[in-house]
């Protein structure tokens, strides 16, 4: 009876004084969680809510002239459209430097700022889906600083973490590190380069060359989240997470648009992806439907029965590179399609560098398509059971750290010593390197290139040395074409290890722009039989 009276008195004291007492000789006292949370929220005296009424209100009083703006999103996935629209019409927005993984589309994403004429320089990894951007760049009206995707995400995260600079293997030995990439052309239509990239400092560690990168701090960061509480704690969803956490960390002022806003205390602390310490203001995102950039559904085209000829041969052979239990990254096109030919009994996990491990098949119907789940080609995908989602910086930590067992990607040219060119044709093709430089640059990573043996005009694509700007230097381990398979050694060059049925060594020699050796004895045939 005395214990019960004492417990009641102690409960009263806790309610009135909002304090916690630890007694050595008393039995534990428990309260219902709802009672505890209610009184904790009263006692903690949290600052006022970070939620403001609108994007206009969130930007009120900011001078954006000449500001650096870090923006989350990958394509239109996770893009803070509500905030971008408001910045595009903000009265002080001009001469902006905008940092974002991709250049958006015509009329969407970063494209909203570009078309409003408020951007002076765009720092991005991939700009291939925006015709207005391309015309502005080649017309000399826009500066474009192309940066590897993983490096860009890491630069933003480094700024938020207080690191002034860091070293990365990405881009070592390429024009990206050596300098000379066009940033701005003259406006006279001559396509004369007015500004080009400077050489980056490099240093060797453990026998490998690394490039020094500076942190990228934003005066303003624009971010989109699935859920935010009134204190700015954020939850993201699917691949819409991408670089949003990295951009948020980089901003001196970070504004978040959230699809749902809840009271502080409603979110389980274990579910929060980004703490509110990085967030200054929160607004309600527009209720408009999310835009799917590339709706891709399961169909005959996405099955192995829908593709034939030389490319099907390349895909079937590429699939033999998969070993049970591998973590694999596949590039756009033939590499991705090779996953339709995974051998029986082999299970692999596919990574999307925009933030998913465990890519599943394309959605079965349009109703199943989800704008928050896309691959690196911005196509709709699903997630396999056991999949995981993460930020762009985390994704490239896996890649850069050597945790991805195999990378298969396409190429424009390969050299006999393993150089790869895959991202730009000077004066003609402007897309950007995307994540390719990060994928091939990690020391010790296995890189397989799938490509047509010759260009459309019949000229060789496998050469003594690449004439196009490099994606990676001495990075390729194997080349698979419709004619043969080459193994690549940095010192000894190419060795023909397999040949396609009906193709002779003489045929390969005529189609190849460099010398090569041949595996001793009978040359194995590429398996040209349909599997399954």
C-alpha cells in the first residue's frame, strides 16, 4: 500500500516538475508511452515550427543575385518543382550557379531555372535530356561545368560535413583531371571555346592516382522529401532520395518541400533519413501529380525473345560474366538488357547509382509504375524483395570503395591498354559523364565493355589509343563485341579469348584498329545458343 501511494506521489511530481528521478531502492515505474510522449513534448520546449505557408514566404528576404544553389533530384525524380518554380520568378534571382546531378528537361526540373534565364553556370553530371540547355550551351549563353555524378554528390556532402576537400580516383588520367573540357563557348556562333576547365590537383596513394576535389557549399539548397515533421526531420522514398540529403547538408539555408508534413514527435526517430539540424524551412509541396520521365513497362521488347541478331549475341555473352551472389551495376542499353539472360542458378543484385540496390523488373502495368522508383536511365522500375534505398553519395561510396563486384557498360571507343571513351564527342554530342567515371575509376573494380566492333561507317572502335576524351584510363578488363571477346592487360594489350561462330581471326584483324594476340590452341566459340 505504501508503495502504491509513493508511486502516485512520484507520478504527480513528474507531471508537475517535468523532471526525471533515478532512485536506487525503488522498483521500476512504467508509464504508458502516449502519456510519456505527451509530457515529454511539453517539457522539452522545442523551438517554433520550421513550416512556412508557401515557397514565396520561404524565399522572402533572400538576395539570390550570384548565389550558388544546390538542388536535389535525379531527372524529375525527387525534384523540388514547387521551389524551383518560385526561384525562377524570384525578383533577385539572376547569375545563379546551380549544382544538380542532372540538367532536368525542357520545362521541368532545373529546366525551369534555365528557361527563366536566371542561371549563369550549371554544375552537373548529365545534361542529355534538355534541348534548351544544349542550345544555350553551344550558343554561348550558358556555362556548363560537367562533373562526375558521384564526385558532385560527394562535394555537396563534404561541404555539409566540414571537409574542405577530398581525394577520389574518379577521373584520374582523363581530360576531367587534366583540364580542357569546354565550359563556355563564344556567343558569335563560332563554337570557339571561351572558358575551359582547369587542371585538378592529383596525388598518388598506394600506387594509384587520385584527384583532389573541393567541397561545394551552397548559399541555398532546395530539397524534396516524402515526409517532414515541423522540426525539419525528413523521410525520403525510393530513388527519389537521390542527392536530396547531400544537397540539404550543403546549404547555408536549406528549404524543403514535403509531400506530407506531420507534427514533431509523430515520426519514429529510427525512420528519419536526415535530421532537421540541416533544414531551415519546410513548405507543403504542390499537390500536382508526379511526372514520370520515362514510363517503361514489361513487354516483349524487354524480354530476351524480343531482341535478335548481333546485339542479342553481345547480351547473351555479357550475361555469362554474372556469378552467383554478385553485386552488379549495368549501364544503359545492352548492358541492362543482358540481365534478361542471367544463367539458371545464378542470382545477382543490381544497383542503380541513383540510390537502389536490388532492382526488380519493369512494372507490369502503368498502374504499377511509381515515379519514386526509377533506374539510372530514368525508366520506371520495381524493387526486389530485400532491396534497399539510399542517397546518391552513399551509392557512390559503394562504387568508389570497391563493393560493386562487376560493372558492365557501353563505349564509343576502347584502346588496347584498357582506356575507355564513352561520354562525349567534342562539338557534337553533349550529354555528360554521368556516373560512368565513378564506376570505372575504383581501383580493383572489374569493368566489362559491351559495344559494336565497328562504327556505322565501318571504322574500328577498338584502337591503339582513343581519339575521343576518356571516361577512364587503364580501366577496362574485358571487351565483348558481336565478333569476339578480348581480355585486356594494361601492359600486354589485347588477347582474343573467344570468337563468334562464322567469324575468323582475319575478320577480327580487319575490323580492329590495333594489334592483338590470340589465346593458344583452339579459340573457344562465343555461346550463340538461346538460353532458356
